[in-house]
C-alpha cells in the first residue's frame, strides 16, 4: 500500500474556470425559459456566449468558501495594519443594515417610501457633525479618496466663488498619504511638499516660506501618519489662514482623537472621515468604504449632493435645486447607503460615552504596545513622543546588521499568525513598520504579538535566511512581483 | 463598554508599563485649550437589543413595494448563497490585499472577476472595480484624455447617457479643464444619430461615449457610432448594463475595431438596490491602454517555488507609489460587491445570465404591451429597446406615480426632471422578478387611475 499523503490544510486552488464543465449549471437559479428577443435587431445581438464558468451551486459555494479561508482577516487574526484602523466590525452592524426592506428599496423611490432609512442617514449626518465639530456634513462620497476629492473641490469652489482664481497650489507635508497629492492634481491644483521636522511635526519655517497668495490650502493628517499629534496645530492654522488659504483635515487618523479633540475646534475648514476606519464598517477586502465630508460655515454651500434634510419631521434628499452652489454629485444615487447604515448602527451602539472610549483605548493599546516593544529592544521612530493610536518601529539597525528588511520581517510575522503592520509607509522613516493595534484588541493579544516580534528578531539575528525566505506556512510563498508586472497575466483565457 | 475588552486590571498593568498615571495623560501632547469636554450632540449608547428594535421599526416603516423603476438600478433575484458567503468574516473583515501571501482568497477572486468582466465585455483587460458606474464613466473620460497624444481635452457625451452619470462625470472631470460636449438624441427613435455627429467632426475630441442600452432603454447604433469615433481619431467609451451583455453584442465587438474602454455599474450582478449603494463600477479596456487604467489590478504570477499565485500589479500607476503623478487618487475599490458579482456570474453561468436577460426583456415587453393598451399611454420612442422603456402618459406623470404609490406600486421614473421635452414621460422596467400577476396588477391600477382622472380631472375636486 502506498503512502497516504493528507492534503495540506489549505490546498492551492484551481480557478473556477478550471472546474467548468459544458452543460453544468446551478439549476435553482434559472428564471425559467423566456421567449426569444425577436424584436431586437440581429446586428446588435451577441454571437458566442460569454466565457463564464459552467458550474453547480455547490461548486460555487465550496470554491469561494475555500478561497475565503486563504485570507487573513480581522475575524481570524490580529491585523495591526497602521493607518487602516482594523478594529472589530460588529456583526450587528451588518445584520441590521441587511434587513430585507432596506435592501429592496430603489434609489429613485420617493422620500415617502424611505423615511426609515433617511432618518438613519440624517442622524448619522448629525452625529458626525457633533463628533467632528463641523458646521455641516455630507455623506455623499463613497470612499476616503472620494471624500478628499470632494474636500479639495470645495476649497477650489470657495476660492472661485470669491473671484480668487490665482490660488493654484495645495501644500502637503511629505509624511502625507499618497492620496493627498493625487487628489490635489485631480482637482486641477499643483502640489507643494513641505518637510517634517525631527520631532515629526510640520516644519513651521518651511510652511511659512511656502504660503502666499498662490496658496489654495493645506492638507494635513492629525495625528500625522508618523503617529504623533501636531503640537503646533494652532500655529499651522494661523499661518495658512493668514495667507488666505483653507485647511483640510485628512480623517485617516480620526480614531486617535475621537471624543478627545475635534477637527472643527482645531480650526479646520474641511475634513473627510473614513467610516471604514473610525466607524468600523467593513474593509471588505478593499471596499466599499464611505468618506463623508464635513465643512466649516463658509464652505456649507459647496457640500456635495445629496444631503439629507429634515422639515417638520419629514426627511428628504436635498439635490441640485436646493443646493445650486454644490460641487455636484459623487455617485449616481445617494452614495454607499448600506455602509452608512452600518456606521449608524455602530454610532448608536457606542453613543457619546462609547465614542470617547474609542480614542482612550486606541491610545492605551498603542502606547502600551510601543512601550513593550521598546523594552524588548525595538527602536521607535519617535521615542520621545506619545504614540497616538499608532506608532512606528524602524528596523534600520536590524537590516544593517543582518540584511533582514522590514518586508522580510513582515512576511515572517504572517507565519506566526499575525497580519503584518504597514511597511515602508510613511516614506521618510527607513525600514519602518507602522503599527496600529486599535481599541478592540485585548492585552493578551498585544502580548502575544510582542512575543512574536521578539521571536522574529531573534531569528533575524541567528538565522536570517529563514526570515528572508518567509512566509513558509501560507498557501503560497513569496510571490514574484516583477514577473507579475512584466509578463502581465490579468485574465484567464480558455485553452485553445 | 461596547467592543472594548479591557478589564480594570489590564488597564492598570498597561498604564504601569507605559509609565502613565491615567489614560488622560496619554493625550497630554494635545494643547489643552483644544480638548473637548464631551460630545453632547451624540445620543447615549444603546444595547444591541435596543438598536435592533429601533432598526426593525424603521425598516418596517419603509415597507415593501411592487417596483417597476429601473433607471440605472435593477431589481434582480439575488441567489441566497451569495451574501452568505460574501459576509463570511474572511472576506468581510479583510483589507486590501497588500500582503499577497495572506490574501490569496481575495486576490484569486479578483483575478476571476477580472476574467469574467473581460469575457463579458469582450475586452482584453479589466481592473478590480471602481466606486460605481457613474464615477467609472468619469474615470474613463479622464483616461481617454490621458491617452490622447495631442492633449485634446474634449469628450462627446450623448444626452441619452444616464443624466446622473453625466452629472457625476462633470464633478469628476470639471476641475481639469475638460470640456464635455452634449450630443442630442433623435426625438423620434430615442438614440443618438450618427448623422448628428457630423456637426462635431471638425473639432478634435478625445472620445465619444456610447451607451448601450441608453438611459431610455433604447438600443444605440453602436457599430456606426464606434466606427465614426475611430474615423475621427477618438476613442469609443462604451457604457453598458452587464446583464444585457449575455444577449447584446459586447463592446469589444462594436464596429470594425471594437470599443476602447468599457464601463458600467455592476449592481445588476447580485447587488441589492439598498437605496443606491454600495454598488460597484467596472472598467475593461484594451491591453494597450492598461497602464492608463485607474484602480487596483490583480495579476497571476508564481511564488519562489514556481507555484501559481496572485498579487496586485502595475502599482506604479497608483497614488501610494506615484503620489501626484498617479492615474487617479482611488485606493480601495468596492471589493465586497465585486465578491458578490463574481459569485453571481459563477452561479448564473452563460446560460443563466442569458435567461435573466431574456426574461427581463420579455417581462418589460409584456408590461409595455399591457400599459400601451390603456387609452392614451404610448411609447415615447420607436427605436428597439432592451428591458426598459419610456412611456408617455395622458396625464401629469408625477401625479399618476403618486396615485400608484398610494396603491403600493412604484410605477417608474419620471423623465421631466432631466428632460424637459419629455414631460408626462416615465421610464418603466420589469425584470425576471415580476410575475404575470404583477404586470396585470400594475396595468389595472394604472387604467383605473387614468380613467378616474378622465371622469373627474383633479381641478374638479380641488374646487
């Protein structure tokens, strides 16, 4: 008798197309036979059927269930991905946003048919306004980057409405997310980068030198992507505002200050929020997000539509006719309503006390993890500073001594069952790991993570080849990115 | 404390490790005058039980409707398996697959999705999705302008394209000095006339947008329009309904050379209507234009042992690498919705999808037959239509729709809001979800409403 080889726990899977058999189908999903479309002109019809797989319902369920098992996720692993706020996504948020009546409602149905959903959206608008200290909020943008776009477009609309057309530049600190400069360009602006000082704050002298009558605005993340609060925020605001520019708050790190300090109180003119971070809507393998924007008084007329308004207890959408100066629509309908409903559930579950606890415990977890890692011999990028909700470890010394890079280190952490922190961002700290534990992780998890970090560091020092070749226990080993880009294989093709 | 696992002992030990006396101390770098005392504008927290009761009440308030509105969002049956799998934590609570080895599930699924969309549209490559169909059109216009070597910043946009898509395209491209030229449609047939394009033949443009079917459900002469665009040095951007492509000629086969970029909304593929979102936008194109394409793209490659695997690729186009030189500021896509659409397309297969398209079209034809049998109800356009049609009512459209709504029917979308010349026009749609009884119910109610109005016009009971 030959040797029995048990299958590896997560076998490398075939494509769904490889499972296709001509004539097989998920019969229960057939709507039944229908008459031919004999009224349609023949020259507009499709010849060959589309090359979709022919599989059974069980084939589909099994294939995609098994694919899901090849993912790391918050529900299965600690996911300390800096700047992404991978906190627990409460199941109630999903269950309640998927009630049948909510799912079935057509986007163009009258407001009379949607008083329930519109009430939730209106309350979410009000709650977001309250936690950010802004004068008005629009839920229209469908993602953080779209919120950024809306924000900068409003800055532009404001200057244009005042006949102040010479302002053509947006200032962005070098630590900013790549979306900031990319957004400024999409809004027709030029980008001026300014440096960060050694403490991780914006370099005020560089800022003073950069502003002028050409300045449309400044985009700032606070706490910054370096994981520290801009201590000179009041000066920054004064410098930009005195020059006639507006200030933009990138809400990527709002989780760090929720309920502690509000962007409106810091003097910002416009902000976006990532509800998939701070308000715990799912990341979904990369979307859908939601990126509501908030504005100060002077930008109110420019908010993207639709807005939800309440008149004597009746909710409706305010559109073009109500909002003639709006920068316009971001989506065909009302934005990512299903995501907004999940955020509403989350906000109602937390309430005002719960929202304050978010920043408290996010900061506690981050500072504890930073302290423990420092104690274990890791270098913090800004050891003199308080961590906000995240912090940076730099592996520069380890790399110089062993050749093991931040990327190698991150890959080895996967073997220990931890999702890697963000690597190589922000760009100005060499060999960096940006670590954000979030408030929903328990001390025991953080301790286990520290132990894994220590173990990998020991391995790097004693057995660097092991770390450099990691991961070893996942469905695939390290992938050839160069080949992926050079020999593009982006779609499956039927064998000839 | 919802979702905070810390015990008092944990907090004490952690503060001791940090060397802080209290959690308050952790915020000591924030200027004191900026800190807020509390959040009076936010209500107190509720238990899950209380929020559940509240939300069930609100959902019940919104109720159930017999819906005959399409206009860019379509009520199709959604197989039960789809959302049970999509909401598995491993898909639901994962993030963008930056760590490829720990994200093979999402990455392989996206590769399969790209393959399905490329196949459905008969184009060479696909991205991993954009926000929605309307913003995808905006991105396609930016892409066509980027690809134009002469730097032409003008795009021809027919008025028969969904009005909301045109509005979003204006928002997306408006700040980059791109001119969108609106093309009229034929009032009799309801589509763009190739001869009407000749007025624009002299001025260069980067692209012509070609919707199929167009907003009115009418089929456009896509071959002639695509060929005209190419003859005048423009790209052709197709805007399509993915379900229709099981039946209609795909953009990659339009005209002699096929469309260059194809976009649309993926909502009909297993995504609930949900008051407008989240949906997803798709984009497919030619291989030659792939480096101009925005959004995430997944490629198949091999690992160190030569085994196949999947990874994000061509990231040099993207904001996190290229910053101000990126093709777009887009980061995430609509991953979870793409997951649903991939399962939908796999479950339906080529035959199932064609049956959905045929059944939807047959129901709409039957609906149009029954409604136009009522005195005074006529089709607005004579052109062939797919699965959606514009009808003219012998009365004020808003009033009739209100009366239908009072009887539980969402009778369609009024056209006057976006097309002043089509006052009294409504756009109706029936999909495979509608039974014969549903169609009869709609026709009978409409007939009664219209005949009551003939007997007693509104002014009679106003006085």
